C-alpha cells in the first residue's frame, strides 16, 4: 500500500509518496518519491506512482501465506505505524478486556465480558462468582503487562515467567516451571510428550525459534511458536493462555497489533491447531492472518483463513 507522507522542515511542508515492503522476515524497506511542497495534480501523481513502483524492491515471499494475505498484512503493519506513530500501546482501549475475556473463556472460565470488564476496569468482583475465576482475570492483566514490556530473548525464563503470571495464586500445582507429570488435551487426538522430554524439547524450541525467525513471516512465526507450545504442552496449566500471549508478543515485536482469538471462533481455532499437529502449519497461519485483518481493517476476509 502506497501512502502520502508529510514532513515538516523549518517553515515548510514537504510531501512524499511512500510504499513499505517486507524484503525479509525481519526487515521492511521503504521506497520514497518526492512530490514537492504542494500536492501534485492527479496526472502527475499517477506518474509518481509509476516511478515509485520502479523503485520498490522485490517483496519477500512467505512460506504459508499467500501473496494477497502478505500484502494486506503489510498494509496493516504500515498503517499501524503511520497513524499511531511509535506509541507503546497501539491497541484499542478495550483490548485488554476483550482479550482477557476470550482467552480465559476458551479455557472454560465462565465469567462474561461484562464481568471481566468490571474486574479490570473498575476493580469490582461480581457477586456469586468464584474467587479463582476472578484471579484468572487479574492474572491475565499482569501477564499481558509483562509480555507487552518484555524486549529480550525467547528462553525458559521468559516462557515460565509468562506461565507464572497466568497461574499465580491459583490451584495450579507448578507455577513458573515445567510440568513433572503427564497431561492430556481434552477433545484432541494429540498426545503431549512425557514430562521428562519437556526440558529437552523446549530447549530445541528456543533454538528452532532463532532459526525460524530468519525465514518465516512474522505472522507465520507467531503461528509456529504458538503451535509448538501447544504441542509440547510444557506446563501443568496455562498452556493455551501462555501460547496466545507469546503469539501476540511476536506480532507486536514485529510492528503488528495483537490479535484476539475469540471464543466464537473456537472451533476454527481448534481445527487449525489439529492441522498443525498433523504437520500442516498453513491453516493456522491463515487463521491468524484472518483474525488480524478482520479485527483491524474494514476489508473483511471472505473466509476464516486469509491464505
């Protein structure tokens, strides 16, 4: 997507035609054409568009996303930067409430969106609700704030801290460390590895992440890490919530807004995870791309998968 950029130098405004393209998983390049101190006529602007296209470098090709999905995602990333600058919080005011409600509801927390809002926004615990359910909401806020501020590497300290923030002060037996017993995933044919394998597999995951981030589109990378975390299921509780927070951390670190996996899309979400369990990462990458485009753009994807 090309856009017009205005720069102020001294007492004068200068206009540029700009296009951002991703040339590698971690690098975005801008092509820029000077328009002048005044906006040119329609015909002149069309000439500048053609000039810009000639100057634009070749777009990076993703692994699991279609070119159309990549282009739309890059438009989203560019607009997030252009219209909201480099502010730390690029998310809507009610994002934390909606994210916390949905990520907890997927795991069975019965609190409604309104009840979640009361707890987070007004500090009010609704009558008749379980204390553990309220604590999960408060923990979700703390975990989000930690993830949003984290700027270091993906390692054991990071992922276990996220899980700790999610499960602290709850009945979870092991908070802030890997599980020491076997677990299953309800409604899934996938069998997580034994607890003895977890530390080994997690170290492999951290190494793979460093390699994958050099080759995968950021949305694909976020999808991949989410899916591997779910497959390994390293914790006794909080695996899904931890995975979704790590997914959003990668998105935000790469200039994208965070996504909400809504409980109304739970069936599609689980189907995409099941496909990844069988070795096909494409459905989940498309699912995540579709959520981002639906939640942050006016152009709605026709399907749940923007592949």
